[in-house]
C-alpha cells in the first residue's frame, strides 16, 4: 500500500489559484509533460513550500507500446519527480504511439500474453530510470481488442506483481468501461491486488449518442462515487484525487465535489 | 507472436483510427468509427485552444475542414500539438480556405 495522501485535485495552470486557496486539498497531481524539467510554476512552488505532495502523472510514456521505450520521456518524468521531491510517479496501462503515428490519447493494449510481456519489459526499463515507485493506471477504452487471453483484473495483477509497481485505480475509467464495453467493475475491484493501491482517480464525463465519454470536463456522476464506495468497502485508499481538465466550474462546485469524495472515503 | 507482431497490430489499429485505413480483422467497425471520432474531437479541441484565430476565421467550416486535414495528416510520433496547429493553419491557406495575407510575420511558427 502506498503512503497516506488524503483527498486531492489535479493541478492545472488554469485553476492554479483555485487549488492554492481551496480548503481540504491534501495533495495534488500534475501532468508531467506540462512541466519544465528545470523549474516549477510559482503555484507549485507555493504548494510544495506548504509541504503538500505534488505527484507527477505522465500521459505519454506509451508503456504498452511495442516499439522501443522512449527513454527521453521517462527521463523527463524522473527529472520532474526530482524537482518535486515526489514520493511516486504514474502513467497508464496503454499505448499512444505505433507505426510512426501518435494517437494523442490513451489507447488500450490487447489483453494477451504477448502484450503483457511488452508491458513488463517497458515498465521494468522505465523503473530502472525512474528510481522511485511507479503506479500504473487502468484506462477508459471505447474499443476492445479481439481475442483477449486474460481478464482486465488478471492482466493488471500480473503486470504490477511482476514489475513490483503500485496501482492507480481510476474508478471513473471503470465506470466508463462498464457503460461502453459492458465490463464488470465489481469483478475488476475483486480481482485487483488492492494491497498495492497508491491512490484513486475520480472524474466526471458525459454521455453522447449512447457512448459515455470520460471527459474530465463535467460533473462526477453518482455511479462513479458509488464505485469509489465499492472500492472503500474493500480497502481504505491512501489517497483519492479529482481530475478536472476543462470547462472549469465555480470554485465552490469543485470544493463540493471534493467534499463528496471525502464523505465517501470517511463514511 | 512477437514484439514485432504486437507493434504491427498496434500500428494497424492507429492507421485505422487516425488515417482512415481498413479496420483490422476482429474489431467492430462501428466502434472503431466512434474511437476515430473521439480522437479527432480531442485533437480538434487542442488545436482550437492553441490557435483560436484560425478556428474562428473558418467559423462553421472549422470542424469539417479540420476533419479533412486530419485524415490526410495523422499526427506523427514525436510531433507537437503546436506544430499540428501551425500545419493546419498552413493547410487552410494552401487549400484556399483562408487568405495568405492573414498570416502575420509575428505569428510565424519556427
């Protein structure tokens, strides 16, 4: 289990003052690719000076990509983590680059033995560069690969156990996959090694033409909070973090969402 | 199956969702279409954020023209969204959707 973090919110430059002023923020997360490796935005310096953990979260390592790992990106993440004196870093179980193209978004990997071997090799190499704990996050997918050989729970369990990684469990992604792919989020929670939980992501989204989009730009649905409750029935999460990336609402709305999260964790 | 096989399969999927190539066997074509639309929408939002002037100048035609540009110009590994936005603005000029005079020297991308 990761160290205690509390309730947090994703730090974004558009809401830097909001985050600085907001009550009840115990930690924040920052997208590593948006940070320079040699100097921090003033707002993050303020938060660090207060002793708040700032966790770098990467989106571009393409750890599930079968092409050679882009070690420059891993080194950038390591440098940002050094700058923040971060206790851990994270990225996703996905690929973003293949065949010379960049999807610009997190793509699911096939749940096969071969794809798992690729992930294990890339994650092992990344860990040797990072030199600190790495948490791996489950993603929301709109499509599924054919011929899966492993359940998502089994796939993630083997990955984190073989690479000695932590888990970053995104309950909003689980909710999205339940809606769009018919995945069973409770079975996933039951099958994950929650003793390796670093923290939890919560986010909002919206449904368009029968497809749920995990936008991080809309209110958190009750179903996502219910899943957080399911998780909390199994383990007390070291941290829970709200991700909001666009269409920022009034500060009070964000504060209310954090309070709703805290209420689920503390109940 | 080898690492190369996984790489080839991932490449084929990205060509389908980013560049309109054939849907690889075993995938639901309708779902691939939804994924392609979602990726296009995200890319379009980012480009609009970086260069709202071009998007505003194209007005109602922005989404349709950006889709046309994106199909022919999938983002390359290692490219930046800022380069994508600049390339789209240039494409719009070259295809006669915007006057060249609009491009001012102080906005020129290096």
